[in-house]
C-alpha cells in the first residue's frame, strides 16, 4: 500500500511538472468518454463551502460555431465592422481544436459565498481539466483575452448577470512537442516565517 501511495504521489507531481500548454492540435475527433473524464476531473476542484460554482459548455463539430459567432459579434461590437469575410475569420477561431469547453463561473446563492472565491474555484476546475487532459494524452490550452469578458460574448452564451466566463479550453490530440518552460525557483518566491 505504501508503494502505491509513493507511485501515485510521483505520478501527480510528475504531471504537474510535465503538463504543457498545447496550442496546436490535430483535427482528429476526441471520444466523448474522454471529454466526460475531463469534466469529471473538473468537478473535483475545491470550493469554499462546497458551492461547486462551475458549469461547462462543450462544443464539438458545428457546435463550435456558438463560440465562433461570439468572436464575430465581439469583433463587430468593438470595431463597428459587419464585413462578412472578416466576421467569418473570427468564427474560424473556434475551429482551432476539435473540442472547445467554455468554463463558466455560476456563483452560488449561498450567502456565505464570496465572488472572488467562486471565481477561484472555477479556475481550479479548469486546472483540473488541463491536468486530466495531460494524463489522458490530450493537448489543451486555456484561452482567455478581451473577447472572453465582452458583453457580446456573455450574450452569446446566455449568461445570467452574475455569471462570467473564465476561459475557453481548446482540446485535441497534440500536434506539437512543446519546449519545457522555465520556472522561477521556489526559493525566489517563498518566504519562511518560523519565529
């Protein structure tokens, strides 16, 4: 039993070090069962008072047009440009991976819930998705940026006034081998207080 615990700990710590952002994936379809495993992993994220303030919209096939139209609507709202070709270029952004998962913070009505903690819990759920994708041999990237926060995108996903998008997770089979990123040393970012 002790050896199993050591192996599990080594695997988890290894996954934390080895997971990479994979921005380029193949067009190959990802089985629904694997996507469901990603979402299951997400639901095990911690949340204060166990509010579980997340929800997900999974877009595959032509369903990705939901996000694509959101990008196009944000483009038109910010530029005033309704050019069909330019809007279609924005739509194509949603088709960079066979699966796109919109992660949404849907705050609890629990009076003890604090919005910042609800958002942080949803971020933790996204990190679980990224780690699960790595464990399953999938590549993933957590995309955000200005369109994520624009009212036109919120309308596209029919968000309640208190809900917010926290990211679009693009998922597929890796089509690149990323370089190892550098990290600041633990000593550089840690202060020990023992007296």
